[in-house]
C-alpha cells in the first residue's frame, strides 16, 4: 500500500477576490468607462481630421489605446491632398 505524502490531499478551493481599491482615472470616476473613452477619442479624432488639424495634435500619450482610436478616426476623416 502506498503512503500519502503530506500535501498530496485535495487542494482547497481558491477564490479570486477583487482588491478593495482599484486605480481609476478622473474621467472614469466621473462615470465614463473605457468604452465611452474610446468613443470620445474616435469622435475627437474624426472632428480633428475634418478640420484639417495636424496628427501631432492628438491629446493622448503614446501607448494609450485612446491614441490609436483618435489617430484611426483622424486618418479616416482627413481630406486627401487632391480634395
């Protein structure tokens, strides 16, 4: 008969507990979630493209998903050189 080693018994159930404090940006605390932030960035980028602003006027920092959304909308709505 095989002897059991200590710790080879059934594993206790684990629970994933969310931290009591999470870091949020000011806009999220005001009720704006990530989806709304992306929609806002899309709308701002589209407006900037239609106005003919330069792409360097993007208000979001590098690495921010909102910057990608802003630039994509900007590129889609900017006038082409012949227009």
